[in-house]
């Protein structure tokens, strides 16, 4: 429990203005509680138990970031005697800190095969590592309200939370942003402490406040992809066909079940009987949260660990066992991938190489993905304004996070307005930035996440275009230019501003299948890995923008490479994060990514996806990144065989050099 804070030395630093803490929250009439959006408080309070390791205790206001950092180092904080912290799944289990969101998900009737297997895999989690850390710029407006420029994925949540926290009506709170420097789910709710702190600081100082977290503080204070312990038992036929499986996944959610996601699945496999049970364990870590393909990525990784284990147990190539268990919907992407990489010839070449090289081993692994997209639950809005000179202003509720949404929106609007006049050019369009709660009622608008916002924004834009087309139809004629149509429409008193919303009646949910193949080479002595290639076949439907979609696919894949080969949280005995910056926490760099990366979008003969036949890009490809890990395991298996060791062995992600050395039984 927080006992005392002494900021006297801090306040003596040149350039330091003041120190804001829980006491100031009360003084300005605000609430310290953020539990509408975020399961915690702005600052730790001496009257209550500290909630988690890394909880904020205060904010230094200064004329520069340098002065603020210097002052922060001089703030003295005393805690009363601390209790033993609980940071791991095992420790939480011993104390009974286990909660359930729902019971087990059960498919089919239990049957028993002639062979049984048990297994386990553990992950220490993964940081979002967005390029832009948590950032908020807040300032008072001329009407007694506050304006927040904040890097968040959910403007409605932010406005609602700040109104509650600062005890002000929502009409007095404006939340906006120009664009985000990456998010991956990490700015859906984790923006709240910084945003709330800025609001309190503005009310206290009556000055604008800019907060941009240092990377170290951002790492220490916020959760990310939740660590998990997964175990299973299954029965299978001699061929490797799984007939029954029971998974149990224990997810380290941190301080609250809001960090829970369903991290258990069968991915693209047809298992006659499956019991999937995912539970959350409560610890003293910061609350974990969504990270790209939350739950789905972990579930696919766990399921592929099972599939690879079964293949090794029956002494067959993983692909043979995969195909015995695969759903029929995978076949188009899977067969194209096999042809693309010339799988049989490539596998033979891998074996030939390994037979001739003692200390260098190659591995190959293919993996499929079935991803369920749910655009039906997303509603977006837009507003299209045509001015009398023919220029157009586009506003919409999707937030640009680097996923190319605004580009797709501009393309959709151009396409829609060319139905009015064939000479319409994208150059006529100006995009309204920033996106702001002043421009729309954001109630009912979903946050920008789950990979479907781009298509639901496009749906809203097409709706506005249809309305505008009906309004201007009587002014159009073959060969008539856009400028002429608008001039006639202005004279005729036409309504040149139209609102659009997502066509929820026709934006149906759908499945997306993709497949990928990783080829790697390891050094048995040093444990180093070279990713030689990755080939990916992806069903994007009729892509809205192939260049944008391929970029999203590649980015997701490389983030999954980080999970598979490089990234994990390391904590000391007191639970504090040790690798809390770029020096110790390594994301993929230029020497880690595949030497050759080839993404192929499957041809789309019959577009059936709900918005212009397009399908989402990004998160579905994340699931395929587990293939990097299993390709490394494949390479290790060849090294173990030469020593008379089994190819059926456990290794937890990431496949780091030390783990590769250990698995290869390397002794230097």
C-alpha cells in the first residue's frame, strides 16, 4: 500500500511546474476511478491497496520533457510492508485466483481412439510495441470544456469515460485524433490512465498538457498479450486422425478479467469431439488486453502445437496429419500453397541438406488458418459534403491506425461519385481530420479494431453515395462533367450533403481461409535462426486495395514472427518487468525477417463477401506466423535424430537461441 509521496525535491528542479497525484484528483472534483473503460485508477491512492506492479502514483508537470523526467527521478515514494506478489499462473492457481467468463465450449460427442497423448505449452506473453507510445494532448476550450487529442481506438469510450471521470457533461468533452502510430489493440482501453491524468492536470493548472509516455514507463505500466499455460489430453487413431480432445488454457489476465480473451480453438481442423476450456487467473500484473487476433492467435498456436505433437507421435510428416484433420474450406488455399512452394520437392531438398550438414539444419512447416470475421456487429458513420465549386469533404468514424482505411475510404467515395459523373477525380476530395466527437454522435459506433472497420466504413460511404446519386440523378446526363452537374444541382436547390451508415442488414459475418509456409535454417551450436523464406496464400476476396492489404498481411506476419522467435516478457522475483525497453526487448529487425517473403492473394471468381466482395486483411494472417516456430522445431528435430533423441519434444515459444541450443542438446 502506498504510504507517502514526497515531491519536494522534484519541485525544485528548474522548469518543473507542479506534481499531480490522487489528492489533486479529489481537489478538482474528479473521480480517480476509471472502471467504465479501464479496470483501475488514474493514480494509486494512499487510502487504498495498490492494484498492480507499475501503477502510476503521479504526474510531473514541467516546461519540457527533460525537466519532467529530471523531476520524476527525485520523487520519493514509500510503501508500507508489501505482501507477496502474485505474477504467474502457477502462483495464482495455488491461491485459487481463478475466474471463468463462461464454461467449456463443447463440440460433438466424446469418442475414444486407440492412442492417447498429453501435452503442455506455455507463453510469457508479447508486448504491443506500437511505434507511438500512449499519448494525450489536452487543453481547455473557450466554453469551459476540455478537448483531448488522444491516441485511442475508441473515441466514444474515451468521451464517456472522461465525462464520468471529470464530472462533466459529454457535451463539454471533445475527443479527437488525427491518426495513431500503431495500436494492435493496445489503445482500446489502455489510453484511459494517461487521458484521465491529463484531464485532471488541465483542470488543476488551467494550461494545455501534453503527455507522451516513455517506452520504459509504457512497458512497465500496461499489459499486452496475456501469458498463458495450455494443457491438453487427446485420443487419436494410428494414422494421426484426432477423434477427441480436451484443452484447458489458463490465461494470466493481470488484475482483472477485462484482460481475458478466448485463447482456445481448433483453428482450421475438424475434430469430432472437442472440449475447449479457457479460464482467467488474477495476478498483480497490469491488466492485460487485446493484441492483434486476441485469443484466435493463441488458440491457433496451441492447436498447431497439438497437431505437430500428434505427427511426431505417429512418425509421420506434419502435413500428412494436418490434411487428415483439416476442414474442407481450407483446401483452396492449402493446395495452392503446396503448389506454390513445390512442397514435396522442397521437403526432399531439406532432408538432403540436413543429411550432409551436422551443425546447420533446415526446417519447413506449413500452417493453415480459419478466421471468423464479424462485421455485422460493427456500425460506422460518414458524412459527404459537396460544395458549390465541386469540391467534396469526407468525414467518417473510422480511425486511421496505419491500416490504410482512409485510402480505401477515398477510393470508395471516388467510385461512388463516378456514377454521377464519369470524370470525377479523387483530387476533388478532402478528408476531414481530425476525427472528432464534435462531428458525430459516436453512440453505437464500434471502436477501430477486429480488422473489419475499413470495410464497414466503406459500406457507410457507399450508402451516402447512393443517397447523393438519387438526389442528383435529374441533373446528370451522358457526357456531363462533375462540375456541370454540381452547378445545375446548386441552381436546382438539391441537397448536397448526405449522411451514410453501415448497411448492417447486408454486412454479414464470414470465414476467411489462408495458408503459409516457413522455411528456416538454424545453427545447432549457437542457436541462431535464419528465416530463409515465407510463402503465404490469402483469400482477400476482391481486395479493395491489394497494395494496402498485402502490407497489412506482411505486418501481421512479422509481428507473429516476433512472438514465435524473439519476444517474451522477463520479470524479476518481485514481478517487475526486466526487459522494459528496446535494449532488452527485441522485436523483429531487418536481420530477423524472411530473406524472401511472398504474399499471394487468391483469385476471386465469385466475390461473395458483403462489402464489394472484399475480405479483411491483417489479423487473419497473424495466425500463420506460428509456422516460424514449428519450422524451427522441425530443424531441431533433425539435429536430435542424429543424436538418437526423439523428434517429439516440448519447447515453449519463443524459439530463442538458448532454447534452440537446449533442444538440440548442444554442449559447448
